[in-house]
C-alpha cells in the first residue's frame, strides 16, 4: 500500500471509529478529488478499513458496538459513493446484468454490497438483493430478469448447506454462479465442491472474471450430489438437544462456570451452538479442517478476552461424549482436540 492510499485509510478509519458518517464521506470524497480511482478507493481504502474493523474486534481492541458503528459508517460511505458523479464518469461501457445476493441466512452483507459497487464501476447492471435472501425469492428474480450471472456471497461456513441449495437452484434456472466470501474457503475449495461455476477471492477478481467472458450457463443442476449423508442429517436434527446436553455437563468440567453471570452463561450457550453448527458444516463438506480452523479462531477470540482456554477444549470433550454412533463427527472432534493441544 502506498503512502497516499495509507493516509486515506487512516483518515477513513478515524472517522469510522468516531461514528462520524459525514467525516467518513468527506474523507472518501477527498480521496476522489485527490485522483484516487473509484475502484481503488472501494477496494484499497473502504474495504481495507472494513477488514481492519474485523481484525480489531477479533483482537478485543474494539467493542461489538464499535464494530457495528464502524460498519454502518462504511455502508454510508458506499451509499454516498454510489451517487457520486465520479462513479458515473468512471463506469465502463455496459457489459450485462448480474444479480448479487447473500446466501439465505447470511447477514454479513458488506462484501456483497462492495462487490455490487465494483461491478457497477466496471459497467455492469447490478441487481443487489441484499442479505439473507431466501433461495426461492432469488430464483424468482432470476426467472424475471434473466441475468448473465448470479454472484452469491457468504462469510460464514455454517451457511454452506444453504449455499449448495442456492447454487443448484440458480443453475437449474439457467443462471451460472460466481461464488465469493470467506465461507467458501481461502482458495475457493468449497465453491468448487458445491458446484459453483467459478469463484473469486475478492470483488476486484470477480469483476475481472466476469469481464473475461460469460460464465458457462447450465440448463440442469450441476455439481456433486447432495453431500449431507445420514450422519449429517442426524446431527442436524439433534443439534438443539446437543447444545442443551453440553451446557448441562460443561459445568462439571469447568468449575469456574459456577460463578458465571447470566450474560456469561448465555454467551457460553451461543458459543456451544456455534461449535455444533461448524461441526455440521464440516460433516456436510467432509472436511475436518473446516472445524479445526474454526476452533483455532474461537480459541484465539477467547484468549483475547481473557476467557479460560480450557472452556473450548472441554466443550469439545463433552460433545464427543454425547456423539456415540457418529464416527465421522467423532473423528472430526478428535482431530480438533489435537489441534487445540498443539
């Protein structure tokens, strides 16, 4: 990152942390006035600030409220840039139409919104459908508008089963799918596994892929067969009972829980539910590393907040004790325990 861009990042970061949308919009406008191309501003300034928000929250250097405030400010910057004259002036000639949507259940909408603006700069007519779009509504939109591609975004791997359904449904409607977001893996492995026509690591790469030529259109569902399997289905059905069972037993393994406040107990229950969710996703795509990676991340989050490290490990042990008759799940949990102990 050059010094000039770094200065714009710092200015926007300060405004976002202050919750000052007007100062943030002024900072973005000043960058344009200084000659920063719109796509560069979107990707190397606005997106960089948003990534920094996530990193600072994970490190416990900003609160959840600050993270939400900064994200809302960045959304307002995107709104302002969408109507800035430089956006219209920088647009390439019309290329076609793209539907951009988040997977059903995915509420992290910023990456999809950022992609929408980058694609507009690159000459595409974009239908931005927003967060948590139900697959049936997405498909209805595709039938009505017949876009050149559907760009599907997801940040959380627990949405991969829903992503599989959406990819298959879009392709059945005759629309090729470009997948993106952290849920699909840093190298796009889950996008390929679930049958997406292509994958992009970021909005700039997505625009380049679409500009290179039309994605292949499929007239029938493609990709691999349904990945769930009987063990995934059983785990999916028993998930609420598993969360309750782990919470009932966990106190015996972590004596400190006896002194937990009601808020801490609620947070622990949410963590257990998320552990079960990621175990389900790992079984769905048959990749134990997905679960292990999540536990490493969760352990880091807990460490940054002073939560005893043994809570996560103990939860995994208790969960394993409740999953007799689930050989794939038990193998995944055993690998994750080894990772946590390493």
